[in-house]
């Protein structure tokens, strides 16, 4: 009876999620329950320690399968985004040489489905728009407000990493990311990260340089199976996805939110990631 009352406390905030999210394991529909508080505490602990938290099996297998059945036919026409960049995702600094950690270029290549290409009936839209899910993300990230990304292309994306595609080492511009793992690559495609190493100083550049040179003593692997929800604070942690191998694409959904309303991407950024502005 107590749990029933706790679930009623969110009303219709999680309507439609019962068939998509494993609410028995992750009761985001019961924010007053001890299990919910334990989830939030686990997220805060992981994010504080390493900038990352993984909730395995968050999305039900049948919801993962339904999502893949919708997006896989669209993969051949997805925009292939690939350009060299430095790890800070900004222009070069002429006060440093081109092979310095501040300026050194790395490779990224992936195929991207923009928001307007995601089917209207996708489970991803139901999850993205559910207030109960957003409330949990707010609590886990310990932020007061969370708003949809007001952009015609960027709110929900699906990224495919096919054979020989990868995400090069970088720090995120955004304070946090919310992702749902849909499928691992046949081989490779490992998410690697070096927690909390960003520092705009000689020591910080040296730490980045060592990793770019192949010294991975500070690097960890973030394991995530299909159905995993991942919360990640990548602005302080250097990270990448290693090159994928084989015929099965690593497939991941990106759910983009903001802590302030009314923001979207600049047209220049849309051109880089989607090959179009609208």
C-alpha cells in the first residue's frame, strides 16, 4: 500500500513508461520510495567521484528492440559527420605549436540521425518528454531545472558508429549528457575516459598530452550494455569511443536537455553535425 501511494504521488508524470523502463528495478514513478532515493544517491556518488553513472537495464529489451527496428532502416541515409578537431572542440591557439595538446587534432566520424528524423512514435520521444524521467535526471544531476533543447535537429539524436568509425578524445562543451545505449559494436567501440583531468594550465595540458601519446594509466572504461542509461559530466573528463570493427554499428541515443530554457544550436554547428541548418 505504501508503494502504491508513493507511485500515485507523481500522478501521470510517468504515463506510458511502464512498457519502456524497468520501473520495478528503477522506480522513477515513486520518488518518495527508498529505492528511488537510493538511485539518486548512487548517481550523485558516481558523478561526484568520476563524472559518470550507469544504470544498466534501465530500458526494457523489447523497447530497445522496437527503437532499433525504427531507426536501423534510416541508418544508410544518416548524415556522416567527420572532421578533425582538438580535444577542447575550439579553434587552434596560435601561441602553441600544432602538435601541442592544446592544438593537436584527433579524428571523429559517425552517422547521425537528427531529431526530425526520429519517428514520432519512437520510445525515445516518450522517454524524453516524460516529466517523471526529467524529474529523475534533475534529482540525479542535482540541478533545479531541466528544459527540452529547443532546436529542430538536436533534441533527440541517434548516433551510429560503423566499421572504422570512432569518437576522438575530447572534453564536452555541455555540463552533462544523457544517453541510452541501444547496441554495442561487433568489436571495439569502447567508451574510455579520464575522470576530472581538465585544467587550463601546463600541468593540465601535460596530462592530456600523455593520454594522446598513448599513456592510459589515468584512463578507465565505462561499460554499458544495451538498455543502459548513462549520465556523464564530460566537460571535465577527457573521453572517447575507440574505433568500431565489424558489420554491427554501435548505436546510441543522445537526449539533450538544458538547465536554462530557450536555447538551441547555432546554424554553423548544425551544419557541422547534420549537414544542414533545418
